């Protein structure tokens, strides 16, 4: 068979091969019959190869889709982990700020308590000093009174001596 006698493959080639086989069988031309069978088998093989190629392409697309799904899932998990880490960091920062505020409030309460205690201590010292001053003044008054009484007694004693001496 020459190249010019070849017929297209695929379904058309299969039909042409059957036709050649039938004509060769009817005419008793074994070569044409054999050529028809070969062309039909080649066309069938070509059709099967096309089906196999289409199936391989479909499987490749499925595999690519599966790979993309895995990548998408991995990216989703990475983003979820990243979000969880960010939320953890935000909670830790909020906890740290709350602890700082609590510590500042405690410090202010302690300072206010210390200031109140200092003021109470100052008031107690002032009251003690005031009481001591009052006591000193009272003692000074008593001393002055006693000195006056002593002077008066001395004057009376002197007067009494002068009268007795007279």
C-alpha cells in the first residue's frame, strides 16, 4: 500500500478499513482484505490512544485540582494558624496592659495610703507638740505663780520680822 492510498485514521479510518475488508472479501482480494483489517485495527488503536490520551488528560486535571485543593487547604490552615497566633498576641498584650493598669492602680493606692499615714503621723506629732507646748505654758504659769507666792511669803516674813523688831 502506498502513502497515497492511506485513509484517515479514527472512526472514518475504521469505517474505511471495514469497507476495504468487505470489498476484499467479496472480490477475493486477500491483500485488500488484509489492508482493511490492518487499517481498521490501526484506526481502533488510534481511537483507543485518543481515548487513553483524553483519560490521561482528565486524570491529570483531576490530579492538578487535587493538588490545588491541598495547597488551598494548607494555605487556609496557615492563615488560621497565623490568625490564632495574632489573637494570642493580642490577648497577651491586653493582659499585659491590664496588669500594668492594675499595678499602677495598686501603686496609686499605696501612695495614697502612705500619704494619708504621713498626714496622720504629722497630725499626731503636731497634736503631741501642741500638748507639750500647753504643758510647758502651764508649767511656766505654775512656776511664775509659785515664785510670786514665794516672793509674797518673803515679803510677809520680812514685814513680820520688821514689826517684831519694832
